[in-house]
């Protein structure tokens, strides 16, 4: 009963906070940054498109626009936040009951200066995300969820946020313990969230700029397009798994850019038969 009450209180609290945020434009308002970054990449795609024969309103653009609203403004912040509060409480109660552990914190990173703390959290979080991303491709039942993201057949910035609701659960659950152990704090990482949002849009955009040697550190459209290639190299279950950073792919040998992939065919084997509407895509992997 305690956990049900906590879920309800958290849900109501987050809904009230969400409504207040929408009516409060400010420099530290993530939603207005989300809108501004999305509009910027929409303009860049249409002022200087990488694939010049791709329509301004590409295939599934409006579906992906809905995914952006759902995953950023609804599920992640309201529904998932309420559920994650309950999960965190359950997990902490279990640790205390089973092992007498009251706090997982092992490193006091808050004692570091702001930029050092942000840099360490960014690198650690992206490193964990790289391995979770590999799991999504490697484990068959997780791949069924991840297929939603790979059902994109024409790439654009909004495809960044086309993903199954279970991906929120998988990523954030698997990242919870290691990030908690090093003092992860949501309130301290606003800049990092905006940066990761913008770079994720960039990776999926029909727009690119030369990065020079930085391409070996940061992911980019010319690398990430190969992650979405329909026909993978023989023996590979996926390539170019890095989210913001590409360096993990070069370190662990998962990088693959054989030539300019601007016009390669995207998707996966059988994508032609994959559901095209939001509801059936969200049920994929759950309902046959």
C-alpha cells in the first residue's frame, strides 16, 4: 500500500510540475530547450540537407513528431518518473532488509568542481549506455523492443526519439545502480541533458558538418547512418553503438564506415512488414 501511495503521489506531483513547466518559459526550462533544438534541426535539414532528394516532410515525420512528445513530455517525465520512484524505494528497502545497506553511494563526486562532475558523469553515463545499446541488439527479446527505433526508413532528427517505451525502462533501470554509486544527481546535469538531446538530434539529422579528428570521439550522422543500415556486415548483430561518443566503438572494435552511407537502405530484414502505427509499434515485443 505504501508503494501504491508513493506512485500516486509522484504521478500527481509530476503532472502538476509538467503543467507548470509548460507555462513557464525560462533558460533552465528543458521543454523550451527541447522545442528550440528541434526547430533548429528542422531548419538545418531544410536549409542544407545531406540527402537532397529527401522530402522536407519525410516519410513518418509526423509519427516521429508524436514520439518526441510522448517520450520526452509524457512517458519519461510523468509515468516513468512515478514508477522509478517506487522502484528506487523498493530497491533501497530490499538492500536494507537483505544486507543492511542503507546507501549505495561509494564516491562523493559532488565534492568535485562543476565541470569535473559533469564531465565524469557524461563519460560514465555514455559508457554504460554503449553497453546497454549492444544488449538491445544482442538479446532477442530486447531487440524486439529496439526494432521500433530501427523501423525508420528515412532518417531525420526526429527519428532520434522514435523508441519503444520499454527502452526507457531498460536504459534507466540498468544505469540506476552504477550512477547511484557515484552520486548521480538529476538536478546538477541540466546542461548535459540539453547537450545529449542536441547531439542525438544531430546524429539522426539529414544534415551534417565535417568534424575532422573529432569524429573519432563524437558520434555523427555519417557514422550513425550505418548503425541503421538494413543489411549488416556478415557475422555482426550491430555496428556503431555509441550514443554521443563514438570512441567506444573504436576502442571495442564495433566501428564500421566502409564508405559514404548517405543513401544506404535503412531498416532491418522484414521492416516492410513491421507495424507502421504508434500503438502497434508500442505493443511489439509484448503482444504477438
